[in-house]
C-alpha cells in the first residue's frame, strides 16, 4: 500500500525524506513525491515509477526547506501518473495520504460548487481543498484540519504541512497505520517504524482516530474526541540493519534463509525448551471450555490458518470453522457464545482481516491474533496476541512469517490440547521435541538450492502449473500455487489431490508440471494413486517427499527429498521447498521478486 513519511528538522530534509521512502518500497508503489516548506512557500517534486526517478528530479530541481512530507503511491483512485502522485496541494496546504476517502465524490462536488478547482482524479485532493476551504474562511491550520477530519469517511493516514509554517506538521490516523518518531531536535512521521529506522528507534504509534500536532521539539496527540491522549513512546523492533538484504540478492531469499533463526525465536516464546514442555504465556482465556474455534485471514496467512484447522481438530478435538476474511465478514455466520476467533496476519493491518475481527468481536467471540507486528491494529484490538517473532518481512511474498505463523499455531494447538486433556504429557513432550528439530531440518534444506535452479528452467517454460496435496498437505499445495503465481506471474492452481479426477485431470498433459506435496504419512498411498493417474496422461511429476523413488512406481521429473519428520511438523518443513520453487522460478523469469507487479505487502484497503 502507499507509504507516508514526514520530517521536521532544523536542516534540509529532502534527501532524508527520500531515504525514508526507500524503506517503504517493499509496500509496493507506482509513483512517489515530496513537498517542503521553504521561505514560507510550499514546493513539490513528484515522479512516476521508482524512487530513482524522483531522485533525478530532485537532482535537477532541488528542494530545500527544513520541514517536509513524502509519499510512495499505490494507485487506488486515479491512474499511476505524475499528476495523481502525492503530495497533493494548494498554495496553502500540502497533504500525503494512505487509505481511501469513501465520501470523496460528495465532498468534491461540494467544494467544486464552492469554487475549488481540482487537478487530479484522486480522493486525496479532496482533503487538501477541504482544509484550504476552512483556512480561506479564517480558521487556523490546526482548527482547519480538525474541521476537515470530521467530514472524512473511510480509512486513512494523513500527513499535512502548511505554507508559512516551518515548524508545524499535522498527522491523522483512522484505519491506516501511522507512527511518530522522536529524534534530537527533529520529529518524524512514518507509515511504519521501518521507514524511521535510520533516524530513530523511539516511536509512538497513533491509535485509531488520533490526530497529532508535531513541532521539531515534540508532539501533542489528541483522540477522536479531541481530548489530549497519552500515547507511550516505545523502542521499535525495526532498525536500519534489519532492512538490508545482507549477502542475498533479494529480501525474499534473505527471509527464506532466516527461517531457522526466526522459527527458533518463535518457539522460544512458546516452549520451555529446558523442560521440553509447552509454555504458553497466560492468555486470559479458559481454553478448556472453548466450544469452537473460528479462524480467518487472507492469502498466505489464510493457508497457515487452514493448516491449523487440521492440527486443532486432530490434536485438540475442537471443531474449527475457517474462511477467508473477505467472505466471513459478510456471510453472517452464526458464532457460538464464548467461541474463540483467531486472526492470522503478518502485517496486522489487512483491512479485510481487521474488519472480520471487529465483526467477530461484536458477535461475542474472544479474539486472538497471530501477528508479526505486535503494535499493529489487529494486535491492539485483540484480547490475546500470539506473536510470530519473524522480524520485519520486506519481501511482498510472505515466507518466514508463514512458517512462524505455523510455529505459533502449532504451539497453540498443543496448549489447547493440554487444556482439554486430549494431549497427554507424553504426547506433548514428543511433539515439542519434534518442533524443536524443525529449525535444523529447515537449515539442512537450505544448503544446496541447485535442484531448484534446474527445476525453475522447466517451470519457467510452462503456462500452467498444478499443485496437489492431501490432508494437511492440501493447504501447502494452495500456498505453493500462490507463491508461484504471485512472484513469477505464472498461472498456478492448488488442489486437494483427491479432487484431481473430479475435473482438474482434464488439464494434465506433458506441458503441465504437477507438483505434489507428499510426505510419507497416512495418506501417502492414496497420493501415489493420484501420481500414477497424472503419469498415465504424460504429466510431469515433481514430488516433494521423504519417500523413496521406489515407493512411487511411476517416472518423476524431479524428486525433492525431504527429511523424515513427524506428521505434526511436516507442514512447517514442507513450506521451504514450495518457497524455493517459487523463488528460483521468478528469478529465472526475471520478475521483480521482492515487489511483484500489482501487489502490496499490506493490503490496508478492501
Ligand atoms: C503472501 O505471500 C501475500 N503477500 C499475501 O497473500 C498476504 O499473505 C495477505 O495479503 C495477508 O497479509 P497479512 O498476513 O499481512 O494479513
């Protein structure tokens, strides 16, 4: 989604604004711009495409000024052209915005009738004219913004500067995240703490409905009722080092390789390693009496939830309802009183997931969130946070966050099963031991990726790829298809292997690679039958399995050998080959691995 930055300083800010915007590139964007106040006047530079185009513009037409705002735009209203790029401005006000102003048309009509002239197709420009209109009527900048905010419907984060004000910036947040950074004689604004990492690690997150008045010596924060609000500054998790690729070509590669470490961090949060027992921090919910679990999320996070459904039903014997957030929120599903709703989200800001969380809360559910950003909106609106300690995930395609989500959900399953007596101590110790082996088993897979480079040559020539899996491997097949399609742009579909003969087998011929996630578990023999059905039609089979070639009885185009592991931990371990297949195929195809076209890291609009 869009990225916002703001800096108040006693030195020129233009280059620091661009540096901060560079740390928001991972969110996905198609244009960028900055505005500053210099000698009382607003100045602006914008450019389509990547930040280097804005830097070129600034090199030829520098902007001075010690106060400024910046923006990377992911087009929602209006084409991704320079004219629609932020900041938007009148001679009196300049604004950058993340989110959607839902009532922008009626406001635009009202302001046009009042004589305002619009230059763009964007909803954001409405905000600029709304504030200007108030100032034209005699309101000071702060009152003008407060009046304008009352008229806006939708989800937004705003940063605002004013002509003639070189030590005043305003910020507002409703639905899209915004964080204030505290520097020495400088103050900052950012869509997240990563943007501010080079400047400060002391940040204050604005709450829903807050607006803030920043000056270079501090910030005043007010709640939606315009009462002064105390928001406590914290030390941010992000730092400049964490957003570098290290010795990897892409953030996605770095994050795939970080999985052993971050899964270990996540396990350490939930396990008593010394005792070999589960040790879920007190979550304030009596797990022994939960009548049903509802799980909801989007994309990859949804597939993590789908794996959890198999775990929870099998090991804790609790029925699980699961649905993608964009469906569950409108389905009016009856939810039992006292039920537990679990929301899975890397960013903790996904609009559909947040809206469904709020729906389930209204329906009397206790709310748990599996999130990677503990200060995110979803985290802050949940009764319980089950953190994934993956660290900042920069690549748009989720990898380490996915396996950390699985790790946290696996640990939660054990705690739920122990609370309900469906898992005895011996089983708990066994499964905890299996979990503690996962980091090494993943690390072992990361030593040699040449088989994936070879496989990528085959897949890169394909137009369609089919992923199959049975039982708890079915969500992995779905995730594998999503990973491949979202970064290589190849069409891929994930299917339950048992469904093959009910339609998808019509797709099979020698041009369609079939990737089968097939640990040697209780369903392996049935999956073998599916492989033979594929082979009989000339399909190219790529098997991901700890089984031996001889176990299969049909020709394999490739066999990605997996370690022998417990059924319980296979989904975490088998995530790695499907990530590497997607990664190397995308590299082979030359796509933008870390910032795939049309995608955003956090979808904070519906
Ligand atoms: C995953 O590779 C995708 N980038 C996408 O499906 C993502 O998982 C989804 O948008 C949910 O995001 P969240 O985990 O931040 O809520």
